[in-house]
């Protein structure tokens, strides 16, 4: 007889920070900057302290060296000039320098920069994602734990772009001063996972700009095309839900490969490439060991945890049992839900569940989902 295990999660609802943005991209940025001016100043101070602690150098010098080593602006102006206008608006609204706001939004590119400079394993084991396509019983669901650096704790914000003729209405989970980590519009949903083992480039379109470029598309096909025709600066997995299917694309500097184990009905991902072979030379052996299981690392342990839950649910996922996956701390060393610890490297900053269909909704937590309630937000009728 099978044993039944009941898990009790005691959660709370903490005061949510939501800001509503409208107008031109620059105007939206100014609104963001002005409404969150104190929070942006605080998180930038903590970010710069982190840069100093990691490098032993003045943060301004680190930022300057990093930006001078890249050539992202040409790609940004080619594919997402409106998003750069939003960056300018955040800077003007918050009183922070444009260079600082731009660099703050290049988190993945900074990790890639360190990897290029040091040729060492800059593993960023952050984010666990799951997507299940529309069925006869329910609409498409895309979900993720957004794991990010400790210094962002307390600066969670849900951006609500109200939309107009040019821009679809969007909900975007983010941090004060940042363009966003996970989001949706009425026709598609998107979560992203860092892939630090694949090749990057000092050119191409940075991750946050790809992310926001996808979300700005009014149709699913435009979004799927966008992933393939832009040049990618940094390794990232893009998990996209449409009203019919779910997709996951592993993007590197030189190629985009689809991970499609279940005919676009079910997808999942963590932080190592599963099908993209455009691997950094110094990461080839490490990745090989992660794929064959001979090296127990954070990313492949969390992926195995997802597989275990999928077997338990027999691949029939609902929003509620997806939340069970995202609340899991079953593995004490590499849990899917990462607890916040003082002095720790990263934690589950937010958990998101995006549901499409006739009445699309964005459910988000402000912190770990086993301790904080999901708060649901709907689109305008």
C-alpha cells in the first residue's frame, strides 16, 4: 500500500509593490524611476557593495571596465531601441546615471564577462521553470521560481504595463530599477533561465532586452520568430507559452536550439544546456558530467527533482501541483525553492504562475512560495 505524504505550507501575504506604467517607453521608464526612486537608490548601493566585495575594486571602476568591454548598443538600437528608451527613463526618473542603470540591467552579461576574463566556471544556479500546454481540462500554464542575488531581497516589484495600440498589456515580475525577470501578455508567457555553459558574445542583444522584446510582440508567432532572428549576446533558455503549446529554446551566441522532449506539450528547464552544443571550451567536461549524472551539481539536481514530481503527477500538471514543485525543499543542499539566508549567494526572489486562455492571469509571490502566498492579477477585459 502506498504511503500518502501530506505537506503543509504555512504562508503569508506580504504587502505587494505594484506599479502601473503607461505612455511611451521613455515615459514608462520615468514613471518607474520616480515611483521607486528610494528603492532603486538602496538596491544600487547594495549591488555596488556586492561588486566591490566580489572584485576587491571600486564598483565604478568595475562597471566602467565591464561596459567598455562590450558592444551591445548596436544590437539594442537595431532590435529593441524602445527598451533602451525605457532604460533612459528609469535613469532620469530615479536620478541614477544612465551607465549604472544600463549595467544593472546586464546581470547575465556581467556573469559572462567574468567567465571570459577568468575562464572559470561561473555557474549561476538560479531558476527552475515548468510549462504545460493547453489541454481539454485547462489552458497553457508557465511557471518558475525566480532565483536571484541576495542583495535584491525586499525590492520585488510587479510592473504592470497598461498597453496601447503599439504595446500589449503586460505583467512583469521584476526588481526596482530592472526591466524584468518573468512576464506575460494576453497571448504569451515567458520565463528565462541562465545558461552559463554556452558561448557568449560581447556583441548581440542582452538577455533583458531579448526578454522584453519577446513580451512586446502582439502575436505568439512574432515572439517565436524574434527568438530566432536576433543575435544573442548571452546564454539563456527562453521558455515560452502560447495559447496552444509550450516551447523552450536554448540560445547561445552562435545558435538557438529547441529542447522538445514532449512534443511541445510539456517543457522544463534549470541552468545547464540540454541540447545546445555551442559550449565554452572550459565548460565541456563539466557539462558532460552533469548530463551523465557523474557530477551532482545544483542545476542537474533541481532538474532531477522536477522529473521526480512529473512522475508523481504522471505528467498531468495543474496550477496547484506546479506550485507544489516550486515550493519543494526536498533536497537539503540544492532545493528547488531556495531559502533566503543572510550572507548567502542567491534565494527564491519570487515564484510566478502564468495562466493563458480566456481569462489570463499572473500569480506571483514576493519571496519564497512556501512562505508567501501567490497573489493573482488579471488583465483588463
